[in-house]
C-alpha cells in the first residue's frame, strides 16, 4: 500500500516561531503537494513539487515555503507563524502527469493539525 | 478557472436511507472527476473516479456518473450505513486538482 507519512499529527506553536512540517512517501511518486484544509473552504493548494528541487506555487503560497531535497520528502515551512495559519495541513503525492493530475489519484497523509497561539 | 461546487452540509440520514450529494463543476476542457472521502481522524482517500463523459465510477456501494451536459458528478448510495459517516469531497482534475468545500455526512442508527 502507498503510504504518505506526516511527521506530526498535532502541533502547538507561538506567533513568530518557525515551523517545519515534514512529509515522506514510500511509493517513488514524482509529485508531492501541500494543502491546507479549513471548514467551509475545502482543500486549498499551498505548494506542489513535480521533481526534486522543483516547486510551484499553488493558490495560497503567501507565508509558506517548501523544500524538496529528496524525492521521497517534501517539507512545508512557516517562516514566522501567525494565528491565521492555524489549520489542518495535508500532504499528498501522486505519479507523474501534468502537475500530477489528469487521470491520476492523489494519496494523502493523515494530516497535521497546527495551532498557532 | 476550474472550480467545483458541492452541496453544503451537514447531511444527517438514518441508516438504510438513500444518499445524494450534489456536485457541479466548471472547466475549460475535459477534466477527470473524483470523489474523495475523509473518515474521522484520517486523511482523504479516493472513493471513486470517472475520466470521461458518461463514465460511471463506483466503489463500496457508492456511484457517480460523469454528466457533461449538466456538468455534474453527483454521488449516490442506495442504503447508507453508520460506517459511511465521513466528509465527502468532490474534485476535478485538469491542469491541477481542485476540491469542493466538502460535505459532512452523519448516519444515525
């Protein structure tokens, strides 16, 4: 089975702290994604990567950055956490395709719930 | 741009009731359409998909038909169970993956 593992299920941070969210997939997928999930808004794409060291902005990249140094690992970084970044963060991966989609399927991790105080 | 609109919840049904969750989309080309499900405390997982017009996706008793003429992909199940309680997301994939807002379903015994 495809497994996407997110390093932390629950985090509590203070305003201004630097936050790292880690995601690892074990199926050799080319594409990896970071979404945030908020009630009533569904999933919104923050960043995605279709290859090592490659990244592209999604719909809401402001306040976030990403790193993909190895194929299996995709990190989301909040340089200076703010209260409006309190959310559920979901990592996903998929096989290659145009931005990993078309007829493709996304495989999701269990999510990381971040609270910024 | 591409977008997905699905019926707002929450939806509460009794066990064995019929379920419909409406989903319509806007796209410039010929997208693939998906339903994902999120059980409590878990990430999203694919429930079913359809890649072209008139295709029917099905899984675990759920069905959805890709209707290009009405730009719809409504999710249906003839008899829901308590274990179907979850949040359901309609999604569209063309240049990227777009999700609807999600519909929370609660099934009561």
